[in-house]
C-alpha cells in the first residue's frame, strides 16, 4: 500500500474518531478490537484489514470512501445510500414528490409509534384494573 493511502487512512480514521468523540480505547471496545490496533492504524504503522475496516465504518458511522480518501464528506448516507444517488438524478418536481412521500412515511412511523405506546399504556391500565378488582 502506498504511503499516500496509508497517510489518508490514518488521518481520516483519527478525524472520524475525534468527530464522534471517542477515545482509541472506546472505539476499540465498540468495534471489538484491541486498542493497540487503533493506535497502529492512526499512526500509519499498519493498515486495517477489510473486515476491520468494515467494523470501523460501522462504529464510526462514516463511509468507506471517506476513510479511503475518495470522498470528503464522512456522511455515509450522502455517499453510500442508493436512494440518495437516485435522488440526485430526479427532476425538481420529482424531488418535491419524493420529499413529500418521505415526510409522509416518517409521519406514518411516528403515528404508529404513538399508537403502540398508547396500546401499551391501555394494556397496563387494564391489567391494573383487573388486579384491583380481582377476588
């Protein structure tokens, strides 16, 4: 691996870890790795395997392209999500429709969550009533 790529990976890994407010030890714990491995990668002494790279991007919530220096934006949604890539190809009118549809899906999910909470509360009240009026 070239020095430039090693340098980019180590710089981006360090930046992503700091951006997420994690210590090397905490990143290692969340990614189920040894803290020394994180140190080696951040100093450029070693490079993560594909498996370890996947663990890092999952914990840090950054794109692989960001860690490899292929994208400036660490946001994985903007870089990796096929929906986002398709969205960029829509006309202005279709983007408006897509935003409205997404908004309705979010609202639907929120309504479902509220209904679930209400159902749980009603079930707790019913059980409490049954206990009070038993026997």
